[in-house]
């Protein structure tokens, strides 16, 4: 029965990501990340986690949904931290006509053959499929690069807008 509950919860999170109305506007990602970190503060403190990063861009996105993406990716890093306290690095750089974001951690890593499964609610993933769907609905992509024991880097892209400093 717990397997059925887990599947229903994962599908519910995915449906919520799809059905929640998006209200895109110019969104300062630094402010969105700060709100996500404030929400995650109890978990970050309990794990002894540190989060670092550079300046993030302004993008056209729904700030509540973008905050959810950051919360999911950073929360995932905390949950899969291994023996060492989590060290999480959040960054973004221009890449053609989009911004390429990265959330990198020093956790347990993911076997390359499991990279697809972490985004598949039918394979047990819950929040990552919803975060990926949010990014896709904003015109971007999400993927992971990782190997077992070497941490993980979750990448996602968002389209650049005029004035964001990327080839527009």
C-alpha cells in the first residue's frame, strides 16, 4: 500500500506543477533563491549545509514556481548528502539565447543509468519530476550529470529576455 501512496503523491506533485497557473514576470533569481533558502533554513541548519553561489540573472518566470524549483533541487542535495555536511553551489551563466543554471552538491551521486529515473514519477521520483515540468513549462530543459560517490549537478535552462545580458 505504501508503494501506491508514494506513486499517488508523485503524480499529485506533477499534476500540481502542470495545473498551477503560471504568472510569468521579470523575476530576480537572487531574490527567489533567498526565499527558497529561508524556507529551507531548518533543514539546512540541521544538516550543517552550506550554500554558495554567484550572482543570478533576472529571467521571465513565475517567481513562486521558480522558488519551488530551487527548493526541490537544494532539498534533494540535503537529503542525499552522504557522510559529509552538504556543500551546495548555485550558479547561472549565459548560454546562447538562454541562461544555464546549475545546482551542484557533494552528495552520494547518482549512477548514470539512473539519470532518467530521477525524473520519472513511475520510478519513485516525487519532487524532481514536478521541478522539471515547471522548467519545461517555462520554455527550458532540466537534466542531471552525476556518478555514484561524486555528487550531482542538476542543470536547467530558462530563456533569456531582452536586457538580461544574453544574446538577444
